[in-house]
């Protein structure tokens, strides 16, 4: 085998391993502080509105 082919295969396997690891990590870990559009208003804000 040529040296270039061996090097290309080696780098390809490293890249495949890296992408696979990132892909699995994305589906297994949850966000620490998830953001959402339709979140309810926190109690503190409601109390402040009612006091005014």
C-alpha cells in the first residue's frame, strides 16, 4: 500500500471517530440552561406586577 493511502485512511478514521463522538454526545447530554419560547412567567414577576 502507498504511504498516502495509509495516511488518508488513518485521518479518515480519526475524523469519523470525532464526528461520531460529537453526534452521540449531542443526543445523550441535556442542556444545562435550556431556553424556551413559551415559558410561564416566574412568580417574582407576577408578584411585582400585582403590587403596582
